[in-house]
C-alpha cells in the first residue's frame, strides 16, 4: 500500500542518511560489533550531520524539528542496511525529551550544545537487579546534604544502554521513602557526571544481539551530585518517566517495523538467488505462501506504526495507544523475522547474513521499554478491566 507518512523533505533526508550509512557505517560495522560499540568520533560525526539534535531547540544548535519523522527515517535506514547506530536512539529519542521539557535554562545551556554535537553522550539508568519492570521498587537512594547543596547517591543499576561510555547519566533514584498509598512517590532524577568520585562501571554485559551497543552495570558509592544537577522537581521522577513512555515505546515499535521490512527484503533476495533441487527457492509454493503471509503482516505493522507516528506528532498518542503499537509491532516483527530466517535454512543461523543479526537484535524489543506482558496489562486497564 502507498505510504503517505513521509514528504519530500523526509525522503531527501533519507537519501543523505542512506548514503552516509553505505559510505561510513556499513564497511566498518563488524568492527563495532567486535569491540562492543562504535568509536567515539562516530557520535561526533552524527552531531556534525545534525542527526543527534534533530528535535533539539535551534538556540542550542539543534534542528528544531517539531516532528518525529526524521528520527523514524534514521531508524528505517539503519535497519535496511543491517546496521545499528550504537546508543544513538537512547541518546536522541529517549533522553532528549527529558532535557528539553524538564531541564532548567541553566542546565540546557550546560548540556544541550554538547549533547547535540556528540561531545556529551548520555544514558538513563532506571533498571536495577531487583526491579525489572517494577520501577516503583527502585532502591538506589540519594540523600540530600544538611546544607541542601548536594545529594549523596548510593546503589546499583543494570542493563544500562550506553552506560559504559556515557558522559552524563540520568539516574532514577529514591530521594524519599515510598508509602503504601503511593509506591511510586519519592523518586527523582539526578544527572550524574560520570567522572564523579564513587561512580563506577561494572560488567559490560554480553548480549545475544545489538552487539554494537554497549550495555553495562553501574554502581554509585557516595557519589556527590550537586543539587543543581537534579532534573526537575524532587519526588516527581515517576511522573516524568511516564510522560516520556509514549515516545520510548513508539521508538521501539518503529524499530520493529523497520526490522520487519528489512527481513522481508532480505528473504525475497535470498529465495530468488538460492537454487535447490534444480530450481530457485522462490519457485516453491511453500516459499510463496510464507512470503505472502510475511508481506501481509509487514503491511499491517507498517500501517500501525505510521498511524502512531502521525498521532505522536499531533500530540494525540496516548499511553494505551503506545502500548498497543509496541505490542503489535514487536510481536509481529518477531513472527516475520523468524519465518524469513527459516527460509534461509542453515545460512539464516550464520551471523554474516543480515537476517541472523535482525533475529538477534529484534528479540529484545519484546522486553525493554516494558515487556509485552506489561503492554497487555496497560491495554486491558484502558478497556476498564
């Protein structure tokens, strides 16, 4: 079906991104996977191209875009080429909205220019060994000093994307005890300079996919955080997290949509070139039927993701809508990619083939940003049950 979500400006940007990937990313991406992350200069290169700050305010060097569609284009082109941009998505799509909405003018002047240029890379630390999806159970604490000048941060985080190389980490911590009436109260967000004494990076986790994106454990031992580095109001952390969940989950849905589209293209190319029993794999009825199913599923995934993208731009994407689109797109992409891998036979299990990397990289989409089970809970609640 004809897509109408992108206009000429988006398509011109798409060509720039596609050429950039072919020239500067695809030839060296395997090296990034081996070392566990891109070189630091890659993020500065994204900054030079304006990719890191597409939606950041112009006064700080950003693009000032009022649409999420340019970010969607970057996501689609990376998936099309079978590459990832390291921790770009967390930095630009997840963390930027927090800084734009909740940072003070002074904080924006300090952080946004470097954020946009790639000189300051960021991460956000929510998950703890004992919390998982239950953020209300966060145990990392930050105690305000008697003179009110700083916090002492103590605790540990895990599964932190970009945590190993970040310069500034948004740490979700408990600045006051929760109550039985409000388990989610008392949480705040502190922006922690990773050169601070007592801040340390633990294990760099070895994942089955997304190998060019570093994921680490972090620990805080009496880390001194100036009160000027608190993001927003004390005790409002959970509300801030909830506010940005729609964009986070839309981002994951768009990544899954892009991966499903890429998987279908890879499978089509493979079955046309692969000969078995004296004829192309594409000539077998089973192949045709499987790909017909995949094409139909991909169409539905893309349409739902595109609709959610439009709703997000207009400010009408609700929490329940975002849960629906994440659930549908991530689960659907998993099915499509699995079928496309099966058509590759043994080669689909070899990581030099893009379909194998898509399979490994996309599996986590049903876990992070809220598991599929959490999405179902949110959707059910929206139904009044």
